[in-house]
C-alpha cells in the first residue's frame, strides 16, 4: 500500500504502451459498465438496465470451499488446478455445509454447472452425490472457470515486487491490470494467457446468455427454471455485477470485486429470482440492490 503511488505511475506507463483503451472501454460499455481506464475502475453505466438481458431462470451461485491457497497470505489463485488449489480439510467441510444449506431449501435444479477446476467441482459434487438423480443434470463448463491471472497465478503477493501493478487489483479494484506473461502449467508446460476483470466479465456475460437460451424453452412452458453454478471468487464477482448485485466501494462510485466485495467460500446465494423480477421494475430493483 505504501508503494501505491509508484504502482500507479507504472500502471500509467503500462496502460499507454500495452492497452487498447478505446477497445476495452467499448467492451465494458457493451456490458452496461463505464470504464475509467486512467484509474482502472468500473462502475454501472447509466444504461446498465437497458444492456442487461432479463434472465428467465432462478440463479444460485456458490463459490468453492477453502483451499490451501486461500489460507496463505494472498495468493493469486486463478485458472490453476495444482495440489495447493484443491479443497483442504476446512474446504471439504464447507462443501458439506453448503450442501446442507441447499438441502434445507428443497430445491429441484434443472441444471447444475460446475467449473472444471477441482476446488469448485468438488464443492458442487458434495451436493450432487447426495442426490444421484441430479447427476444427469450436471455439466462442466470451461467458461465457468476462474479469471486467468497469467504469470501471477499461484504466486503469493509477498513474493511480487512492491512496485508491481498487480497490487492495484486489490488495492484500487483495478479492472484493467494483468501481466504480459502467461501462466505455464507445471504438469505439461501448456501456457494460458492472462485476462483482466473486464475481459472476465465479458466471458461471464456469455455464460449468462447461454444459460438464458438453454432455459428459455422451460420458461416458455410455464416452469420457473433453476440453475445452480459452482465457481470462484472473481467469476462470482463478475456475475454479481452483471446481475445488478454489484457492491460499490465505500465512499466511492466504482464497483468492488476483490476483498470484502466477493462472495465468501461455500456460501450459496441467489443472484437472481424471476419472481422478484416480475414484481419490481428494473429501476426500482437496481436502487434496492
């Protein structure tokens, strides 16, 4: 935090050299978000409600349980699936507790989407294994996986230099920063390019559109479809924002997506209820949230 002025200067130089600001701003605008590229933050645009596609299904989202990476001092745990990213003993217990909460609601999901990363998949399977009849409704979606942090994946913050712009991600809720180098998977040497939070949000908008299309026929038949998705912190934060549940940073106008603004581990939440949408106007709904 003490080095933040240096980080911001490094970000300014990186932004001018590495980012197509106009294209990224336009990308955010298609999501109903306003991007302040100079500071790296996003907020709801005036036309957010017009850009948001009304969802025809009830949507429950659950972040994975705790992992070793979650319990160490700030690890960028993104699109990685190494041993340290698996559920630890606490996380395994949290997965069962999350299943208890869903069981208490006596839900009958039409589709259960699991991120292919094991920490999320195992959290969801704790619920599915109790209900063998749901196994045929389970799908693994690559696009439901966590944000790709590139070369920062699985790296502890304390091991990154103080002036690194990565720190602005959580210090300033910077939605633009990302490393230039990819993450290289130790097991096979395959590399994965990084994405920033705006690009992550675009990916999750595609997930919502796909779900909406999949559930449309059920909704047309008079059913109130239900989708349960098990995923991650940044993926969940993007979905929170896109469904109108984004949290504004205290005393600011921009949206938060890291730290206290993300979903807690293994806590199922309704991000959308069609019954609520029918009872409220979009303008009122946004104000209340």
